[in-house]
C-alpha cells in the first residue's frame, strides 16, 4: 500500500513532475525505425508532450514540438525536406535541433530582420539502434544510449511490436518484478482458457529478489525446478527503469501520459543452424491490437496480451492506497523504494541508477540471461505467441528467415 501523494509522485510523468523529470533522464524506445519508411512523419505523445517524429530526406531523424511556433499549425501534417521538416501552413522549415532554417515570406520581405534566428522549436535527440528509434528528453549532456548485448547478436530474426495501453506506466512495469503472476495469469489461466479440464501447472515454492547495476532481479523455484535452475541462480531482469528483459526479448513500458503507455517489444529469434550465416536485411515493426472488436473484450490469446489485461484491469492509475501487499510483492516494494531513493538522488544531484556515461563502458553491455541462448530451441519453428495480430507479411518474413513454415494452429 502507498499513500495517495506517494502514488501520485510515482505515476505523474508530465514536464516538471518528479517522476516525469526522472524518466526524462533515460533513453526510451518510441518507434520501430521501419515505421517511418512508408510515412516519414508520425505524431507521437510522450510523457504528456505532443510531438512529431520524422525522418528527413537525408535519413536524419527529428523529434519536435507538434505545434508550429509561427501560428500553431499541426506539424504532423508537415513534410520532410533534405534537411528537416517544413510546416505545411506557411512553409517554415525546422532542423532536428530545433533551429528555424527558413521562413519563406519573411526571408523574402525582410531578410535584414533575421527573424528566423529568433525562432527555436522544442526538439529532442533521436537515435536508431537495433531497429528501434530511441528518444532522450532530459537535460544535456545525454547519457549513452545503452548498447545491450542482444542488439549485436547475429543469426537471428528480430521483430518489433508496439501496442497502446490505456493505463499508467508504473503498473505495467511493476509486472516486471512479479514472478507469481506467471503461474496464474499465463500458466493456469491459459489452461482454463483452453477449457480442457487439465490440472494447474507448477506452483511457486520460493522467491528471491535482488538488485544489480542495471535493474532488479527476481528468482523463483517452482514445483518443477530446483536450486540449480537458471531461474533461481540467475533470475529475470527488471531493466531499469521501465523495461523487462527475458533473455531473447525486451519489453519497454514508455509513458505516453499519466494514463497511457506505449508498449514496445523487441523480439529476437535465433535461426536454425542450417540457415546460418543469416543476415536480416530489415527489421519489421508492427502494431498489435489489444481489443477484440467483435466482443469489445481484451484479447487474451497471447502472453503479453494477458499481461495487458492485468495492467488495464488495475484502473487508469491504480489506487495503491487500496492494495494489500504480501510476500509475493517483496520485489514491488523493493522497486518502489528504489524509485523514491532515485527521486531523492536526482534532487541532490547524485548519480542515478543504470545510466552509462562513458562510451568505453557502453559496448555490448551484458545483462543476466536465464534459460535463453542464441541457439535455436529445437529446429521446429513455432508461431509468435507473445502478442496478437502478427501481420501476414511479418509471418512470411519470419518463415523465410527460418527456412520453414510456421504452424499457427490454435492461435489467431
Ligand atoms: S503555422 Fe507553421 S508556418 Fe505558419
Ligand atoms: Fe507476464
């Protein structure tokens, strides 16, 4: 349980709020790079700010205010140029660093006024890595954009999946340090959804929680594992501050505003040995639906969709004054305490957790990996079970990479 003002402090993400200012000090993935190939301009809302993400004709990315500083036109209807993006209303042109490069009529009528030099649009840094576009919205200098080890893996097929989650970021991220939900929300609920009358799956017997440089860890022993199991000796990673890392995939929960979150997943699947060497030429990104439009209910067929049902069910911003935390929630308590300690650290100017400042330390940064490897599972290609709605063209690309058909039987 948390007092109302404490809950408020952890969940508000707008400019000037403590958590909003804190999260702005980290890089966040905001889109798949391939999203901008068909349409180079995308409106995007991040931490309560309405922005426009674009790729100009030279291939440079920009992330700027959505409203034009001239007379406030919507820049998501602007168009890209060789350098930067132009407002479609009166043609003002802006560079990715926010400079105003041209004001067509002002430049013609009164060049001596040098009006454009007085104009600056809000802009943030954008970098591409591993098929993702990351943004940094905090004070300069920006820390390094973390180069996590899986980003340099070879011989794999990667896909990026986004979803719009109508609830606050923190309840999504608390799921990253919640081992017991796996037994019920995925294991036993899936058994019930199959309606086969099967017995429940393995039970959790023992949990442990730990902290390391780049996040927190949870460890479990169940009725089907023992103390030698990597899920006990290594554990699963809550990647600081708003991601979950499971060996072959990442899930970020990026705040859109106080009551909306962008779920963005990066999924690596090793190709079979007889397909190697394999080089992926482009990384697909696609948007996953979370609601079944025919029934109006949340989709429950895929793993992360099940998680999403948990998160949205807790309310737009879950009321933590009404919780009753138990032994299974020790990781949640540890996470919240660490967040409060970090807010204090930010206030006093102390170093913040998991930020990498030195380029030399930011090469293929290793994270704890339990039970996954770059070797294929068993040579048989299976359907994508993580999120609903994989488009046909992505399934085809995956089949092509794997060199074999994917069995989608039983999953939509
Ligand atoms: S409103 Fe954008 S150039 Fe006039
Ligand atoms: Fe889950």
